[in-house]
């Protein structure tokens, strides 16, 4: 009888232990997951902030890329006008790269280092607070129709290109021509891209007017054009 009593007690003790063992198994299942495909155990970690707030991580990354895109976007500007100078006169002014430092806005240096028929290479420096950019300009010349300049080996600009096109002006006004000027630029870094509005306002928008003043100084007063025949068009992006 004593042996039977002891056996019953052992059975009762085992039964008492069953709930606690089951609860431990349940807790273990909640914190540990078995990956049968890999044969490993993974412990569940508390959710991160970005997981707990799904929109937060997406919002921050999206804001950064939107910021980068807005600063690194290429800027373009074009201008067309009829002027009271001949194609040859205004072409000579634009093609005279060695004189840019005398009248082009913020141009501090303009040295032609190589020249042949239809092409020249120049070392230029453009400075506008608080930076100074030194670069090489490769210039294509088609007299008296085209002057195209492209920036190379610059540290400030990822892209910089200016194009001047000259075509006949008004019928009956031989000393007139149509000028098409365009410029596109893109800064190399986000930091420098913040200067885009300065470069745009202080250099780009003043470019054609600066060359017109230079033409006036070299070739004299331009031909008077009747007000109703005047044409001036500007586009920028």
C-alpha cells in the first residue's frame, strides 16, 4: 500500500508540472522560430522604429532623394532676339574668347592656349562668391554662324555648355541679325548646387546683354530697329 501511495504522489507531481512546461513551450515558440529550409533557429527581435512606423523610413529616404534630384537637375536657359549688328560683327565679339575677362560677368581669366581653323581651347576662370571655378573650354567656331563652348576638366560643374547661333535679321535692314543663345549647366555636388540661383541670376541672365555692350564698344551704336519689328524671347527650365 505504501508503494502504491508513493506512486500516486509521483503521478500527481508530474501532472502539476505539465502546465508550467506547456507554458514554457508556448513562450519559447513565441520567441524562437525554426527555419526548416535552412536548419537554423531565429530569435524574434523587437520591431525597429521604421517597422513600427512603416512610413517613417520611406519618408526619410524619399525626402533625401527628392532633395538630391532637385539640386542635381540640369538647368537650361535660352534667349532669342533681333539685334542691330551684322552676323559678322556679333560673331567676332563672341569668338574673341581671349577678351572674355574684360566684359563677361564674373569671368576672371580667359587665355586661349590652342587655336586652329574652326576650333580653339581656352583656360577660363569664373568666380562668383564664394567660389572660383577654373576649367578648360573647348570651342567650335563656324564663321559667322556658330560659336559653341563646352566645359571640360572642371571641379565645379558636371556639365556646362553654351551655344551661340547667328542668322539673318530683318529684310531691308542688312546690319541686323537674329541671335539664338542657349546655356545648360549642372553642378557636380549637392553643396555647389545651392549656388545655382546665384549663377543663374548673376551670370546666365546677363550674358547676352554683356556681349551687346561689348559690341557697342567695338562696333559703335547698333542699327535702330522700329519698335514694332523688335523681337526678344526668353525660355528657361
